[in-house]
C-alpha cells in the first residue's frame, strides 16, 4: 500500500490557485481598489485565458482549484505578490504560502514579467465571478482518491549521466531555457535541439550553433506565457540530405492568419498553432536559411494542450506504407476543461487526435498536404480524414519501438499519466476515460471512478500508467536499442516532467489489454548517486529525453539548459 504524497497536481501553477483559496481568511476583505472598468475586465479576461486557463477553471476544481469568488476571500495585494514571486513569499515565511508549499511541494513560476497594470486587470476579471454552491459540483460517491494503490518500486538500475552540452540561456530568469526536443538528421550524426522560445541549435562537439530563430521569421511568433507555447516540435524528412525539407510547429497570436481548423465564434481563440515546411537551401550547411510553406493552421481555445510532437516513422523505408508520412499530435486545446466537449468528443473535430499526413500531397481541404489513402477514416463522411487515432488530452511525445509499434505518452488531467500503444482508428478515451478509469467531464473533471465489470465504452486503454502520487505529467521517451549500456536493453524509458522521476517498463510486457509494470530507476553523476532536482537546481525539472543517430539516449533539463548522455554505471 502506498502512502499519499503531498504533491498531487500536474504543474507548478497549481499552488497559485490553491493558496488563494485555502489560505488564511480575512474577516473582511477590502476590494475597493479593484477596478470595475469594462476595459480592464476585458483585458484581464484575455490574459486569464492565455496564462491561467490551462490550469484553472472558474467553477470546478481542475489541475488547480476553482477561482470563483477569489477576491472575496483573499486580499488583492496578496494575490499580486504571489503571482509576481511565490518563491520569495514562501522563503520569507508567509503563513499561507508556506502552508501550501508544504502541501504541494512546488513553486509557482514567477510572472514578474507582467506589469502592475496587467496583474490588476487579471484581478479585475477574477472579481467578476462569484463562487457557486458546492452542492452543484456533482456526486462524489465512488470517487477514487488514490486510483493506483500500489507504489512504484525502486529497481536496482542506476545509469550514469555524462555532461554532454549546455544550451545557451534564452532568458535571464528561470527556466533559463525551454529546450523541448532533441533529434538527428536521418542517415547523419548531426544532432539538433529546439528551444520553445524559438531558437534552433545544432550540437557541434561540446558547443552549439544557432542555425535558425523563429523570432526572426514569424512576426506573430508567440511564446511569452503558458507552458506549452512557442516552437513546439520539429522533424527532418527522411530524405532531408537530398531535399532539405524540415518541419516545424509553432504558436502565433490569435487571428494572425485565417485558420484551416476553427470553432464557432462564440468560443474565444487563445492562440493558433501552425505546421510549416522549411526547405533549407543547403542541407549540408549550418546555415538553415531557406523558404517556408505553411501546411495548416489550427485555432486553440486555451494555451494548453496544443500541437505537440511531430515525427516520421524512423523504421519506415521506401515502399513502407508510412514512408514520408508525418505524424502530428494534437491536444484538446483545453476544450474539455472549458466544457467544449464537442471539440474533442467528436470524430469530425480536429482536436485531441493524432494525424497522419503526406506533406507532399495536395488532396487535403486546403490543398497544401495529402491524406494517405490507408488512413483509417478515409471515405467516412463523419470523421476527419487526417485522423490516425483519437481520444487524447495532451499526446505529448511519440516514438516507435523496434517492432515498429507507435507509442504515445498522454499527459493526464488530475489523476493518471499514460503510455499508449497506437492502433489506427482507435479511440483512447478522453474525455470520458483517464487511464483505466472513468472520468465525468460534465460534473467534475478532477475525479475518477473505477471501470464497471462490463465496461462497454469501446475505448483502448494504456499499456502503462501511473497516478499523481508518483508524478505530475509524463515525459515520453524511447525504447533503448543502442549498444553502450547493456542494462538498458529491452526497456522503454520515460519519466515525469515536473519532478524528474525516472521510469521504465519492459518492452516484452507491452501489450494491449493490460498494463505493464512500471519501475523506477536512478542516476549518478561521476559515479555518485543523485537526482535531477538536485543537479538542475530547480524544484521543477522540466524533463525531456533525446536520442542520437547511434540510438543512445539523453536527458534534458529545461531549468538549466543542460543535456546529459546516459552511460554505463562507473565505479565510485
């Protein structure tokens, strides 16, 4: 039986709303200094949508708590200070802040880049929303507060991390970088790293060379706020050395250009995600100047769960049905949290899906890319033809194992993190399932219930999962197929973005209809045992994995911009 841990939510933003609600209550709150000017309220609502709605709903507990009625319970001056720098308040011993940090164990990122006026406008918007009766929030009978009772056991696997390279800081404040992906050119050992803030680097020896900066290319490039905006992913075409084709995803301000995928005007657009093809003039050069072509653009109702990983199947060779086809992970855009269920629980809608497209084709609705004839919904008028699989909240990372099976890690909401084995056309359950549990997105999205014995939902369940006792948000990795570390063979490695906890499952236990046993593993630096929180110096690790042309694996930490190569354990 595992012990409940105090850290039970998915991002560092949770602490903000929780602290505001259950902190010390004032006998009488003075909110006379809160502006009720309609312009301030409107701007505050827009800022809330962009910066806060990923974790907070007004009328129900989400990743963070409901914020309705907030200004009637907590002084506005305290709210401003906490948003600006929660860590300083905690370190200074503020009673409310300390109590919440002890419970949740995570600092909220500093929003000091917001002006005093911007903070006041957020508070003005919050002040417009009254708290509703808790009796309206749905039945809690049968709710599982600890869905997976058994703790994940520590294995005896310890891997050395060798310092590999340091990515240049893209900010003077933490996190110093927002490195998001590392990959190599097919049929080449050239290795590249992307920073969400727009920088694209080649790793040359122990140094890095910036080959492209999306800030210089796209005037509406958006990355300032929200944990999931900016340069989201990249993928080299399998024939990049010959054709120079490279694909990027990035976010832009709402309304930057007409969207190919959009929703009703009654729903506000928080940002847009785009998929672009970049044709490098000289693929052998470190100068990646070239021409760009937009393939499609999609509107999002929040900054959360946008366009995630993009990849070509690395095992596909000419003649294979996947060769030259691009797989694109699209999250629900926060639509479930905002009660726009028709945007995700809908085979025709583009959100919460994995696409499979042919970048060289032209038979899409906008004639800018192709839809493969063997996609599972081709010819079905009630389904989006680009869809390869659906029913995802935030399908963060994709990889293929040595058997050619597609694995997708899906970040959960409040309880469960998933590793999924993808079957074309299948529904993976969101928003009515989280892991192997029932979710009620209408009445209370934060609670899960056990499946009935005669479960008839026709959903495909994850092949591995863990709950929020063990972590907050899954960081998908790779099956190890390299040669340098024999102890890593036969294992799929992944971890937790926030805490930096490291996991693996044995690949021979991966099969549909059951969940592989999850194991923890540990690291050492210079032969001495340690952990990622200690070596990166941040309570939020922002863990990512990378892979080189020799199939060796790497660990990246956004907080300090460091990349480590995984190696055999050395003697002390």
